């Protein structure tokens, strides 16, 4: 079994635009090799928004070299990008955007959610791309809750919705460039589960709500991430209370990570080129 390295947390929040109050649990500025293939995780909310006619969110901005994965738990998020893709997602839905060679996009609360207001909670995860795919054509996967299979965990311990990767014979719909598991896991209080995590893979489940205890005796609660050592296979978690967690595991990408703001490449020269390409319009426009 894998052993716990440490519990990752960030109690300090900030706003992304005027629509997303987030805590950055980790980013590529921290220790990119420790979290590879994942680059950044922003936990947005939980919060409650008042009704408004104003558009809340983030206007047009570029990305290159990675993917953004937006998972909504409460509220609605609308996406539009320079390839012509877009859509609105609500609870249980996912936007998996491949920026790759370059894309310009915007993210706002949907008009309907803006008018109604209400509870809001989401996660945005940045997933790195290997050097061979950083200049691939951009893409967009809009994944609905109905397209996402749910499996029952053994002994009635809870459920897992599979966004990417496989579990108990079911396969998540997201297409990924490198092997990874992205699951929405619910564990009932008092139950213990053993989840597969391959030898050598980064394994970093985030507790969204609740409290779990690891086989090492460490505990994690709301907005805390368990960072495991890569050696070993699988982990065991016991839910102290009813717990919702985002299960993340993936094969590390053993390449340099050089990032600046919305661009994450393998060298400073590639980052400078990304800025030049964006400013000249080669990433498209909204």
C-alpha cells in the first residue's frame, strides 16, 4: 500500500475574476514534480451567490500546453472558446478543455444561475500535457452527469462516479493523453474502502466535504488533500463522517515544467513564443 507523504492545504482564498472564489490547493509554482501530471487545483466555494443580472466570471484569456478540467458540484458554468466550442454545465457535469497549441476562452456563471443565485461549488484542475502533445490541436469535451458511469463500492461503502480512468469494470468517458484516474467518490460514515492506485503514480485525493482517516492514521477534512508517496499500490481510507472526495491519480510526466500564468511549457523560450503567438492572434479570438 502507498504511505502518506503529507496533507496539503491552503486556508487562504482569492478571487478568479468576479465569479470564482477559490483556494489554490497546489500549483505548478509549488513543486511541479510532486503533483505531476497535475499542475494546479483550484477549489471554488462552497459559497452562495445573490441573484444578479450582471455577468459573473472571467473574460477572454489564453492557455497553451495543458488541459483545464472544470467539475461543477453546485451552480452552473458557461464556457466559450476560440475554436467555436462551448456549453453550460451544472451539478455533476464536466468541461474538459484541451488548450494544447493554444486557445482563448471565457468562463462565466450561466445566465440562468446568475438570475436565480444560490449555492456554488466547483473544482478546476489543470492537467499537464507531455512535450509531444503540447502543440496538438485544441479540443473540448463536454461531459454530462448522465454520461458519467457510477459504480457501487464494495460492502455498501459508497459510490464512485468515473470521469476518467476505470474502476470495477466501468470506464470514465474523458479521453486523456496520459493514464489517470479522476473520480467523484462518496464514502459513507464508518465505512472503509480500498481504492487502486498504480505503483509509481501520483495519488492526491482531495476531501471536498467530510473527514477521512488513512491507514497511516493521518486525517484530512474539508479542502484538504492527501499526498501519497508513489511507491506501493492502492490506498485504504475510512470515512469518519459522510465524505465526498475528488480522487486524483496519474502517471507522472518526467519532463521540465516551465510556466508563466496561463502558459505551461518545457522551456522559457516556448513560454516566450506562447506570448508572441497569443499577442499576434495565432491562438484565435473570441
